[in-house]
C-alpha cells in the first residue's frame, strides 16, 4: 500500500510542479481541488435552477422543453444547460483528483480519517445526481441509461416487480418514473450539500472558495466551452426501438459498458466492495500516532490563539477549572490532534527569551517541546562558523534538509514550520546567535498540515498573532517554500541568501529598541 502511495505521490508532485510553473503557487488548481469542487457545485445549482424554470417534467414534454431551451433560447438557457453539464463534469474531475491526492499525500489517516470517511458517500451522491440528470433529458441516451440502470437494480431482487419492464414498452411507461427522477435530481444535491458541510467540519478555516483569479478563469473557461461546443440532446427516446450507438459521457457513465459485460450481481459486488474498501482505507493500515499536544494550565491564559490556529479543530476553550484569574483555558481533543505543533507556535508563552525557568508554554508537544527546540537551536548556533551563520528551519514533510548542512549552515527539522514561534527568530538574530534565519517547508497553499506555512507568512508580515517584532531586521530572514520537488532551487536560494547576509554590516540593535527591550529580557513574551 505504501509503495502505491509513493508512486502516486511522486506523480502528483510532478504534476503540481508543472501547474505551479504555469499558475504560480496561489492559483495552482492542484492545491484548490476541494474548493473547486464547491465552486462547480454552486455553478451546477445556479444553472440548474434556471433550467428548472423552463423544463417540463412530463414524459412527452421533457425532450421538447430542452430543445426549446437549447435552440430557441440558446443565448441564455442554452448557455446555462452547457454550464450545467460542463460544471458537473468538472466536479467529477476535481473530486477524483482530490480523492487521489489526499490519499497520495497521506492526508486521510489517523486524526484525519473523518474527512475521508465523509467524502466516500459524496462519490455516490455526485454519480446519482449526474445519472438522474441524463435520464431527465429523455433522449436515446436517457433510454439506454433507464434500461441499463433499472435492469441492474432489478438484479437486487428487492423491488416487488421488475422495474426495467417500465421501459420496454411506450404504453407501460408512466409519468411516475419521471416525477421520481426529478425528485432524485433535486433532493440528492440538497442532501449532498449537507454532507459536504459535514465533510469540512473538522477543518479549521476550510477553503471552500477558490481564489478570485482561479474562480474567474474557471468560469470563463466553462463559458467559452459552452459557446464553442454547446451541450445538446441526442435523438428523442423511442421505446419501440433498441438504442444503437450512444455517445456516453465518460465522466459519469464510464461504468455502463461494464453492465453489458458482467452480471448485475458482479457489478453490485464491485460497487459495494469498492465503497467498503474506500471507507476502511484510513485504517489499512492505521497511521502511527505521535503524542498529542498537551496544555499546561500554569502557563495558559485562555487567549485562544491556539484554538484559532489549530488546522484540525483539536483545541477548544472551556471554562477555567483551576481557579486562576482567567475566564477560559485551552483543552485538546485527543482524537483530533495530528501532533503538528502549530498550536505551540501560536502560544504567546512559547518564547525562548525566558531564561529564568524551563521553557514550558501553555500548549506543547510532549515529544517535540519548545524547551528542546530552544536547546537544539542554541547547540546548532554554537556549532556554526563564518560571517553568514544561518539556521534553516524546515518541516519534516517538506524538502530534504540534511544535505543543506555546512560549516555556516545548521538545519532543524520541525513537525511543521507553523510550529516555529516568531520569537525564536527574534531571539536567535537579535542575540547574535546567528546572522540569519532561513525558513522552508511545503509549497504555499499546500501545507501538509493545511495552514502551517500560511500562518508563518502572516506572523512574519505582522498580520497574525504572534507576530514577528519590527525590530528584527527582515533582510536577515530568508524563506523558500520548496515543497518536495524543488530541492536544487532550495539550495540555490539558501546560497544566495547567505551571500546577501555576508555583505551586511554586523547586526546592531537600534539604541531605542535596546533601551526599551533590556529590562524585560528575562520575562519577555512575543506578540
Ligand atoms: C463533492 C465532492 C467533494 C468536495 C466538494 C470536497 C471538498 C473538500 C474541501 C473544501 C476540503 C477542505 C480543504 C482544506 O481547506 O484543506 C476537503 C478536505 C478533504 N477531503 Fe474532500 N471534497 C469532496 C469529496 C471528497 C472525497 C470523495 C474524498 C475521499 C474519499 C475526500 C477526502 C477529503 C479529505 C481526506 C480531506 C481532508 C484533508 C486534510 O485533512 O487536509 N473529499 N474536501
Ligand atoms: S498539535 Fe496543536 S495545532 Fe496541531 S492538531 Fe494538535 S492541537 Fe491542533
Ligand atoms: S495560545 Fe497558549 S495561552 Fe493562549 S489559550 Fe492556547 S495554550 Fe492558552
């Protein structure tokens, strides 16, 4: 299983890289697959509502009403019909890529099982919506789908009478089936919306809208496609004949030819077995879990920064239990924590400036604590030589770091780059332990822990607590979000950064900041 995942991961990294060159990190569609899924969903809903105004649900009128929409009202209804179809196809494409990508990047096991598990029913809902949609057109393709689907359902033997016989003869076909199909085509998307909402409940700050540029570009692409190649019906259904050559929509109907080849029960076994396998995948095998974040009430003032920054909704605030003067305290839900350490990077008490006592922040990872990080950073800095002494902080899920090491370069690998409190950068530079700090990790927009590099950028820019103090000279901070694939470029960026800081005059604190910071140094907190 892990071999398969490695191949899938390498393939995605390659494709990501190609897209990144074309779109840049922010607009890379491979990083927005879930958000694009939502975007396509809304296009389908809006265009569907428009079509419903003009669609006639009678067996004899359905085809005619769609012909009117497509040909007479081509400039509005026709475009809406095409948007409806192409956005539905787009939904299938991004959903399948999203599924494969979450699997390939190992973002579906351990505490992250919930999103995967709730994603599986979405597959069935999307297919049910698409197939019922094609059915409603009532052309020869709909006839083919109607017969093939009902024959397949009949093999279950749960309906009192065979339902396929409804489609063998025009006299038998009743409007009830049409009403049922319209009901399915409207009810399933609504239910799907509820499951989509549940799907992202364990994602803090879930991204459900693609960036503006990507949204506009995608919509424009669909519009152009709709005008160049409008969605049309095939010949009207004729129950007196057996449909011959059918143009299938391979996104939704690829499995239909298999129904001719294998027995209905075999196809049920494949569908049920496949669904079960997908549902169980997060536990085949389960992810080895590391010790989760723990709260130290003596140092927690209930500020809530960890709650806001945890990407997996694993921290909550609850009423104080220890009688301290603060109203709230942080509490970690064990089962939701992925041990990414981002909460510790957010806590105002995670500061290396405190030397009087051991560094015990309000929230910390037992196996990757802030005290150990401070000790490691000090030891690493002490081993550096030259006039461009740099510590590289990187993430264990990002690029390979070890080969960057050298006389002037030390490397510290973190659970996630979002685990690094900005006060560490401040401390190491302003106390002359190093000449520069270099940060690296996953590509922007594709953090393995969802928000780590995004929060780091915002903290450095002073847009998010705990922010990096203004006194820290920005020219002594380098960063390159290399991801897994841009290792050689990372080495070049680091070398260029070192060359730049070697030319800088020795760092000196401004007299104003020296005067204002000096007395507080032993108890300083950041942000
Ligand atoms: C209609 C189809 C779907 C839509 C619209 C959708 C949308 C989303 C969105 C918006 C997120 C949050 C992304 C973020 O902010 O990090 C997400 C996460 C996720 N989705 Fe889906 N999804 C769909 C189907 C699926 C399917 C079929 C699967 C797999 C069976 C799946 C697996 C996951 C997983 C594992 C995550 C969590 C990733 C993490 O923890 O970082 N999704 N999805
Ligand atoms: S380590 Fe902290 S930020 Fe990461 S999942 Fe656990 S509680 Fe959330
Ligand atoms: S960030 Fe630190 S101090 Fe604030 S609530 Fe979380 S643990 Fe407590």
